[in-house]
C-alpha cells in the first residue's frame, strides 16, 4: 500500500476513475471474448464518442466556474444544420464552413454569456431557454429535413491519418504520433522533477518515476499499436487528433494560465475572487462563450461522421457531457475539476456503452446502469468531501496539469484565493 501511495502521489483515491476505467476494459475484454480491445472496436469507440469528449472539455470549465449548460446539444445541432446549408447554398469550401460554424458558435455563446454574466440570470435558466430556442432554430432553418454534406467535410468527422512512407504493416503517422506522445510524457515528468528539486520540494524516488513512466507509456504504445494496425484505410481518427490537440490546449489553459486560475477562483468562492481583483463577469462570459464554440465544433464533427445534418442531432448530448464531467471528479458546487478527469469520465461512459452493446444488453438496461454509475460517482465525491478528502481525480499527471485540487473551494482553507491568483500572476 505504501508503494502505491508513492506511485500515485500519496493518495490512491485520486485515481479512482482511472482504476474504474481499467477495470471496465478488463471486464469487457474477458466477457466479450476479446472483442473489446480489437483495433476496429477501439477506433469505432473513439470515432463514436469524440464529439461528447469535446463537449466535456468545455463543460468542465463551465462547471468549475459554478454553472451548467443545458443547451450544448441544441447549439451543436443548430450549428451543424447551418453549416450544412451554407455548404449547399453558398458553395463554401470545407475550411470556410468550419470557420463559419465556429463563428456562429461564438455568437451563440456571447448571447448566452451576456445574459448569464452581465444580466445575472442563472446559467441553468439561460441555457434551458437556449436548449428550446436553438432546437427550434435547427428545425425551422432546416425545415426538419436532413441536409447532406460533401466528402471533404465528412473527413472532419470520419477521416483517418493518411498512409505515408514505406510499407511497414503499420500506419506510420499513427506510430509517429504515439512516439511523440511518449516523448511528451517523459519530458514533462523530467521537467517536473527538475522543478521540484530546484524549489527544494520532495522528489519521488527514482523507481517511482520509472514505474509511473512505464505504466503510462505502456498504455500509450499499446493504444498506438491498436490504432496503427486497424483494417486497411483506417488509423488514428481525425476526430481523435482534434480531441488530443484540445486536451493539450485546455489542459494548459486551466492549469498554467491566469485565466485558468481565475475560473477555479470564481467557482470556488466568487465573492473572495472579486475581492482579490478577479473580474467574475468576464470569466463567466468567457466560459459560456467557449462552451458554445466547442459545441459548434462537436456538431460539425458529428455531421461529418454521419454524412448529413438532421433535426434530431444533439438530443441528450448535454446529459452525456455533464455525466462525463461529474464522473471525472468535478464537484457539483464548482471550483474543482480537471480536463483530463473529464476525458477519463467520458471514456468510462464510452467503454460502458460499448461493452454493454457487445454483450447484447438492451438500451433500457444500459440507461439504468449509466444512471447508477453517475449517481455512485457523485455520491463518492460528496462522501470524500464530508470526510475532508479531495475529489476523485486531482493528482492525475501532475506534470500535465491536474490542478483541480490546488485551488481552495472554501475561504477558510489553507491557501486564500488572493494568494493563488497572485502566485500565478
């Protein structure tokens, strides 16, 4: 047990969802007779859930700031139908259509952010109205029809890294991507170790660092093997590549920038944050606008995968995104959560869905199980708080930015909001 505590940063509870994800994969791998960890199934799992994981990235920032967004599914559907019509009627090239969709998402987010941040209407009410409003716009603009998109736009949601270089039996670009990920993890761990030494902080023993790197990089290399050995014409999916870039960007923003610190501070204690100089209205406006931009991107990826935009796109997406965030360790009261944790929570739900489908479990029982998993995850988080413990995922990949537990959520905790902000500034 002491070895585990050293390996996982002193508190194995922080990695509860990681263990749950691994346990789910092992369970379904055994009971589906090896069908879970096949290249084709893993590729389909990422392709089929990438848009929900993208929504989870934006939703975790909204929830950290102390809000919730119920409109993301409707916003995604409206942006998707608007982009499909723009391509068809205005003959926009795919890249111009993507920019148009992102701009439309930003305008929608600015609309909702204004009512939330500057008028003071709770985000729950604003986005509930938005859910109805933009669902209606989707059906009005598209006249409840299905609008197809051309093949070049479909690549955004269903494309794969191309084949380049000599024939090796693997997709060379996927292998290169995996090796870059390994190098990134090693570099980050070594940099964190050097920083800790320079600051005079406690440095983990060498065997702890090596074991951690072996486990993480082993998982990366195995995933690389699965993606690189899929059927001919497949490899690491383009939606997965977009997701990976977003994780890097938002992980850095949330953990290493003043803006990220301000989001945590506002969600932890808005009044204390304002007394420390944080512009809470600006923070709330930005997180709401950012959520709608990512919702627009998710909608376009889904349209590309499904080859057309329709009136029923996006139904229930907000619930899946919210579930991923809370399962990943975010607190219902705000101020706590990580981008990585939300991705892990989303993968738990994705693996659960996929495994139950492979086992032939009906949709009714699948919904029941998902509901129980969500309830158990939130109950576990609430229990930890009453016991004075941290949330489920807080120390995950500290060198990458698991900062959700570094910002106090109550004014009487060890570090004040003002100290946190001034330190980062």
